[in-house]
C-alpha cells in the first residue's frame, strides 16, 4: 500500500499482519525550497525567490517586471482599492510612471515533489515602501488536494506495469 499523506510525504507499507500491525517499508519526503508567504521581502530577495522557487509562467514574469523596475523609494498606496495597488516604476527606456500591480496572481510555487506538475493557485501580491513585496495565499489550501491527486496519478502511472495493480493500493 502507498499512502499519499500530504503534498510533501508518501509512505509505503504492508497490509495488516497477524499481529494487526503494518510494516512501514519506505517514507519519501519532498525537498521544498523555502518561501515564506505572508512575509515581506526586500525587492532584490523577492525577485530571486520568484525566479528560484516558482515555476515560470505568465503572472510570475509580469511580477518580475514590476518588481525589477520599481523606483527605489516609492510604493504608492494612494491607488490602493483593496485589490490592486499602484507603484512607481520605469515604464519605458527612461520614463517613470504609475504601474498597476496585478492581483490576484496565478502562480505555481514548488510545494510538492518535483516529479509531479506543481499546482497553480491564486495569491494576493502586495507591496510596501522600502520597497518590500509579499505574497499571501488566496486559495484556502485547495492546492494541497490538487498536489496529492497529482502524486497519486504519478505513482499509478509509474507503477502500472512494474507492479501487479491488483496487489497495489494507493491511498490519496
């Protein structure tokens, strides 16, 4: 039996033996790069974290452009309507102007085993003076269910021909 316990953990164990116990054979744990949601990072660190701990997609690239071009001391909260913000950023070769910060953003951080497709989910992107940047999870944890389902599907596909499927059970 294989048990997908969480997006970061899978265990392989035997059926119940005569003593009503199971033998645990293997436990696999994902190595997840560190990114702290709900925490503000300086723009340089945030830029590096976006590139190194998130799968490349359109929203990630837009955020990199915004964060990479903001003017050092200005994050305007005057244009803050609760969902979107305006920041002062380089908008052309030499011009500086207000840029709307996208929200929500659809991103796929590395949060499960790298062998499976990382689930995308929505995040609220906020900026403060400094400038500093933060991401706040906005999917209520639904990504965990997607990740566990993808792990289960991956294991079923990889093990289909290697192990008699009538003897293998995958709990997800």
